[in-house]
């Protein structure tokens, strides 16, 4: 949820179909429910919440992919800039099968499942 709703339009402009949890009735859903929905719909979760990668790692899931935007209180433009860097550098198929962590100066990817 800490991802700006502007990300939906940003992703659409880059050719990706996107939904924001707040617009599909999941604004108060648990992380597990959101992961299950993303898995069922073959989506990638974009988040700033550290719980998503932890849940995937501890449960051995091979999907959905997660893009974790790190380092706290970013403006919408900073968050979208980091998301844009991910889209420019990581192929969509890889995003769907990995945990991708984007920080101010680097991007790290770890294939799923972990463990």
C-alpha cells in the first residue's frame, strides 16, 4: 500500500496492466491475501513493505514476483523513478519470478523460490 496510486498510470504508459490495492477492495487486506491475488492473476507486487519478500522466502513460493522499493519516505516522483529504473533494467519475465529490491544506487534480484 505505500506505493503511490500514480504507479498504475505510470505502468500503463509503459505497456503494463496494473492495479492498486486501494481500487480493488484490498486496501485493508493482509499481505498474504494480496500475494494470493497476485499469484492467481499472474501479477507482480510492487511495494515498500518488507513483509512481502519475507513471506515469499519463508513459504518457498515461486510466485508472485515482488518489486521492493527501499529507503522510506520517498516522494511519488522518486518512487516512480526507481520503478522506471527497474523496468528499464529487468526483463518482465524475470520480474515475475523473483524478488527485486531497488534502492537509491542499486537494484538486486533474487530468483524464486528462495531456500
